[in-house]
C-alpha cells in the first residue's frame, strides 16, 4: 500500500487515462509532487501502484484538492463537451477564488471562450490548453498550447516548460494568446494533421496502385524521405508501419486493417471555423470529407462493381522518375497544408483579437507534436522575419521552393487522373495554388449569375458602388 502523502502537491490532474497518467509521471520526473483524481478507482489504483513517492492518487475529489498547494492548480484531461462543465462545477465547490483550472482536452474553442468568461467573473483563473504528442509525447515531452489567463500561465510556466519537449534547448510550450486562443491553435494544428495524413495516404495509393510497388519498396521510400526535407513525425511513423509485421507471419498488419478512417471531430471544427471566417482551407476540407467517404464502405463496394477500372492503373515510365516527381508533389502539397492552416490563424487573430504570434506557434510545433517536421523551421523563419506576413506563399524562400516543386505536383495530379487513381488532396493543393496566384478569377461570372437570378448586385472595375442589371431586358 502506498504511504500517506504528507507533502502538498504542486500540480493536480483530473482524468487518469493514459494521457493523464503519463503527464503526471512526466511532471514527477522533473521533481514535482503531483496528485491525480479519477472516479474510476481502478485508474487511481494503477497510479498508486507505480509506487512513486511524489505521485499521489485519489478517488475523493475533496481529499484530492486538499492535497494541493495554494494557489491550487488543477488540469482536466477528460472528454470534451458537457463532462468538462460537470467537472468544473464540482471543482468550484471545493476550490477557492484565485485557484487555477486548466482544460487540457480537445475542447471546442467556443466552449473555452464561454468557460473563460464565466470563471473570470467567479474569480477563478482559467486556461484552455491544447496538448499534442500522443501518449509518448505526454510521457517524454509534448507540445503545449496554453491560452487564456496570462497571470495564471506565468504561475505554471516553470512546470510546463520542464515537461515540454525541447528543440535547440527551447521548450515547445508558450503562451498563445487571450481567452480561447490555445484551443483555437490546437484545433488548427489538428486540421493540418488531417491534411498531412490524407496526403500520405494518397501517396501510398500512388505507390501501390500506380507504380505497383510492394510494401518493402514503399517502406524504403518513406525511410529515404524521412532523411531529407520531408522529415517529420508522420513520415517517420508511416515508415515504421510499413515494417510492422504480425507476430509469427510475413504479413504487414497494415494489410489487414479495414479502410474506414475514424475521426474525433477536430478536423471538422477547423473547416467549420474557416467557413465562418470566409477563408478557404480546401486541403483540410477534403481531408475531412475523405475520412467521411471512407465510412461508406458498402456503397463503395457496390460502386466498384458498377464502375470498374477503364484504364490500366500502372504508370509506364521508370518508377524512380515518378518517385522523384512524387516527392516534389508531396513537398508542394505539404507546404500548402501548413500555409492554409497558418492563414486561418492569421485571419482568426484579426477576428478574435487573440494577440497570436505566428512565429511562436511555428516554434513550439517544431517538437513534441504530431505535425512536427523539418519544414516548420522554414515556417518559423518566415514569420520571425516578417511577423505581419499574411500568407506563407508570399515568403521568398517558400516561393522559390514551391516554384521548383510545381512541375512535380502537376505530374502527380495529371498522371493520377489519367490512370484512375484518386488524389483529392494533391489536386486541391494544386488548384488552390493556381487560383491563389490568379490576378483574375472567373468569379465575375458568378457575380453576374447572382445578380441575374437574385438581384444581388455586383461591383465594376474602376468604379465605386454596387450595380444591378435587368438581365432579361433587351440590350438594344
């Protein structure tokens, strides 16, 4: 049996699942006394069975809160939604004004906005904090995106900086901005994550069904890419997935996994937020849509019999030439995914007055988080050079690299279309770029149509004001 705690803890955690438990162990590794609470006594027992002198598990919330030093700091790692509000209501009964409550889950930023305002009125400090890095990150060093009460952040900053991952000696945690800024940044992080995962899956499709490569060859390609400019956590784990075989067999586990992708909603939230702000992020939108389409397995199976392949799904040129073009195409589309996410953050900063620093966001994403990559160094440098940079495509270094990679993505998209291979994320990355660089878009026709059927008016080049035409009346 674990001995009684006689030392007050510096940090409390509610929710002792894998993430909560791992974060507590991370905090304890840094020399802090910490406490954990869960209404599931088996999780409390598991925590206490670690037999660590500076980790203390509780199944009574009153005893848990009493064990904490003042001002008390309690972090929630519970499912987003109503349960967060329920736990906060419980805490308010046993905590004091001036104490700190941190929501470390994937809460929607509008909920965080509401909770911040409500708790501020009641005299409590509230922080909405995105945490990325998964189970391993929680244990060994995550990337964390806290926003909300800045005074409270300064209080807990020493602990967070010690448990975060470090890149070039710097912690991957920083104050993001006011109110719900932390959870908005994490939401966009997850949207970019959706896009990158979709791009990798489409790359797999091209390699497998276009170039007819086996799993060993695909593993080798991802291994090579992870040693170059595409180096990233997601490419790294993809490499490892293509080497993981079922125990006692020569079969990849991947080949037995059903092709239906699940989601927890943060990608959808990113798309919804962007649409509310009238800002295009099509590569994230299509990534969300393709996960949704994957769930309609029965319809896809029926359609496959009705619409068999009408082309030979095999490229005829040398594979190594296609792989080189694919690497260029992936780089181009990857840049677009990050650029669209950063543009959304720029626009949200204008709309919500978060006081975001985009260079700081890129800086803390360089380590610990799921979307960490070599390219984030370029993003950090771009916004460090120009903190008012409106779009990553306008940075001179990014411009040069995109221009060099443009033939590659054109080849990937055109070849895939000719051979009946779906590459929706690659395709929208290219279309977004081609429209972004267009001084004249065909939207004038859309405005004419809107005015024709709905009298919605239009604007004219070189003239002030709005205009309407009776289109059905003769012009002469």
